[in-house]
């Protein structure tokens, strides 16, 4: 097998790309349209990240996640978040077990629904912060601690959370620290006329839409390793950093932030945004059949990575200038050439073999 100097097995990459397109076809048997949503979900999974899906009710968010788990041959668990949900309802709890023969009593850990590969955290903003925080350790450390004992979660492990942008009364918005642990925030929008017609026809007739599993857990882990081996030039790294750092008012000098950022942004994206911009771009390049990352790959994932990491102020809300518009402006003003301006101020082109 031929391979590039940076260690990518090109034959293996070609097979994975082919199966990736097969996977999308299987998902389309059940999910009509929503190609952008499916693409971003798969990018996050192959980059080993978690996602928030935001959309009004009835847009098949739950069906999409369930179908994805079936196509990936992974264990699926759905947790319906409600105001009375407790952390132990997610992580599990210890119960007293009595041996009838000896009469001895011991504590036994009963696993909660979080012990699965794909977790659908449905309406995550409907539960109090204490229960939302129960996901923090699981998402970051991929383990839970109950009764002083650590319990490792299965691998691969993904949290795909949904939230409703309307009916905000009685909800608990996710804290910024927890939002930052999600790689992507994906907007699920209304279908087009033709897509909605197909949905109505498909769901009101007899329809056998069984899907075939394409990837197993071990194969997904192997693909995640390949994604991290995709090379990226210093120029592309600099572009990703430039995008994220321009959202921060605390950078020195602060004058580097564009005027519209200083006017509308209260808090900008942190270093995790830079990491996810590059990881998402690597997955995008690989699944597009390319073996290196281009600036365009970073631009393609910028909205999903940055929109939940930019906190706008009152002036922005009053004028309808949301995070997506700020990202649009940043993409317009940031040079996209391979010879991007690096921190030393010189215009250089980075070449790598």
C-alpha cells in the first residue's frame, strides 16, 4: 500500500470515503433533506466531538440521531430532560444487594442511560443546572464518578443534545462552560417545499425504511485516529487562530478586534474553538477525499464551531446582529489565501511536503 510521508494510508482513506458516502445514502432512506445537518453531525462524530442540535419541534431531530446510531452499529440511549430529572437518573446509582445464601449485603452500581455509545440528550435546556452538570464529566473525561468510584464510559461516546429555541419560559439555558464542551452547534431548519412533501408522503404511507449498519465502533475509532493524522500547514493554523482571536476583546492589543466585534460582542471564543476548527477542518478534508487541510475547510465549519462560543451584548440583540452575522463578517474580512498573515506581521507562504 502506498502512503504519504505523514503516515496516512491512502488506500484505507479511499475505502473510508467510499463507505462514508454509503452511510449518507442509508441515512437518506429515513431522513429527507437536511444534508448540511447530516454532514456536520458526521464530521463531529469522526472528529470525536459532541453536538447541540437546535430547532423547533417536529423537525425529526430525535429520528435523525436514532437513525445515525443504527447506521453506525452503536448502542443508543435517549434521555428526556425534564425539570425533575436528577443527576443519578443519568449516571446511575448504587443500591444495596443482599446475597440470599450468605445474607451479606454489598453495594452494587446500577448503570444509568449514559452508558451507551450515542446519547440523545433531548431538550437539554428543560432541566436544572445541577442535572445539566452531570454531563460535564462524562463529556470531557468520558467517565462518571458515583460513590467515589470511577466508571469508564464505552468508546466511542457521543452526546447529541437537542434544544428548542422557542418556549423559553421554564427553561434553563446551558452555561457557557458546558456549551464550550460541544464541538458543534447545528441549526436544524424547516424543510423546503419538495422535502416537506416527500416527508408527508413517506410518513403517511406504508414504508419499509430499514437501514443497514455501515460502521462499527472499532472502525469509527480507527477513522478518528486517521482524522488526527491529516496534515495542516502553519498558514491554515494561523487562519483558524485569526478567526477565533478576533472575537476576543481581551486580546493584546485590543485594537486587533474589528470595530463590529467591539460594538456587539461581550465575550469571545476560547482556545477550544481553535482546536475544534482544526479538527472539524481535518474531518472535512478527509471525507472530501483530500489528504491535507485547506483554508476553505476551516471556513466550512466556522459557523458550527463559533456560534455558541460568541456571547453578544444588548446592542447586538436590539439590532438583530446575532453570532452568525458576526461570523459572516469575520469570514469576509479575514484573508483566506494560503499566505495568510502570521503573528510576526510578514506575509509568508508555508510549504510542506
